[in-house]
C-alpha cells in the first residue's frame, strides 16, 4: 500500500520548525515521490499546514469523509502532511477510512511535561487570566498534555508511531529524515532554529492579571509588539521552581517510561536547567519596573524606526526631482467637514 506520513505534533514541540522544514523542502520531497499537503489538503503544492482544515472537521464532529476524499486523490502515491492539532485524540478517527488504503506512519514529537505546561501557560492560559499555579494544578487533574492518550488513540490506525522527545534526541532534522525514509544528500534546506519567541516570566505574570488586554487566548497583538521592539523582554530565560518541576515530572513518570523507555526517562528527569533562572517570587513593583524598562526600550526602537522611515521618504522625494515642496497637510480644523457651509451652498 502507499504510505502516508503524518506529523501530528504535539503542539509546543517544535511544530513550527518541522513544518517550515517540510514546506521549504516540498519541491525536493515531491521529486522523491513524497507529495506534501497544503492548507487545503491538496498534495504536491507549496502552501501552508492544514491545521485549520482539520480543526473545522474536529469542531463539527465530522467522521472523516472529507479527509478520505482529499487523501484519496493521491491514488498509489505517497503523501506527507503536518498539523499539530492531530495530536488531539479525537482527530485519529478522521483517518479510520484512510488507514484502509494507506500505511500511516506518524511522527509524534514531545518534550518534558513541566516545560510544556510552562510554555502552554505563557502562550494561551495566561491570557485567560489563569495564574501559573492554578493552571498547572488543573492540567495535572486532567492529564494535560496527554501524550500517552494521543498514542493510545492513534495505535489502532497507524502502522507505526515514531515518538521522540526533544530532550534526548541528538538531531531533530535527522529524526525527520529517518521517519520519511530518506537520507540527506546535502541539498535539503536546514531545519530552522527556534521559531516561536519566548517572553520573560515577569511580563506574562503581570499580563495574566490584566487579561482584558487580550481579545482571546489566541490574541498575539501584545506578543507581536514585544517581539518587534523589545530585546530585553526575551533576554532572561526562566524555568519552573524545582519543587514544582519535580511534582510534574513525577506525575508523568510512568507515562514517559511507556512512551520513551526507562533510560530516556531517566535522562530527562536528571537534566538540569543551568542556562535558565528559576522563577522566584517577584513583587508587583519589580514586575512594573521591568515592564517600564521594556516599554522605554520599545519607545526608543520605535523612534529610531520612525526616523529611518522619515529619511527614506525624504530620499524618495529628492529622487523625484520635484521643483516644489509638497503642500502642507490641512489642519484638523480644515479637514473637518463643515456641514453649515454645505447647507449654505445648497
């Protein structure tokens, strides 16, 4: 049977880097008989990942007819697709019919759960106003991130499930090529470095107490501003306090042994965070001072950006050889529509 290679996430586990690697090398993969799916689940093109294609089906409770129909177009050819929301156990049933015509080979990338939960809180749950402690307590109650649950749901459908941890592998790029059954001949574009930004705990903690600043958990306006204008905001790397981290990793010990083996689990649990600083008890005053420092830095960068734009506009104007200076913009009073004058004229 033809093969269907599916990268199912998990989210917060280098998915953006993996997808970028696949799409940037789509032409070479297509040439080697591995047709890459785009955002509409069309194979052989160079588009984006089909995460919203699948999310729509998941939200509607679809049974997988649309997936079977789209993938059926491959015929006897092999395909590759990546969507991190396929780690949702519900998504597995979307491929039950596909599995009758294709050998499904999964790439399931995970990371140590304490870092996953911290990252998840920063990106989503802090924007809903949840404190870090409350979110972690809730996550442990429901078993989030649920890596083992994902594997359990896909096991009856996939022929192989290649689960790897970012904390123990030597090279993610090598693992991807191995999963696809390929050897890098030196012509493939390299796996990009860390794709998603990370912010200082002090910023996220303060914003979690002012969640009205966000439209929803996926609002990135503030994130985008910070990434663009403040280097200070991402200059310090934090990790969870040791007692909190140990509590989380102990909770998932048996799951990690089942997924990765005892040796890999021991390596993960014994790893240190020497390059990071443990989260401490920051006062609101200290957080406010840090935020103000970031804002002042951002204002300076914005000012420099505006000056550069002004210089570019002046250069464009001089190059146009205009004989006159451009007219001054009308004052706000002149721009305002005078309805009384309009009535007199009519």
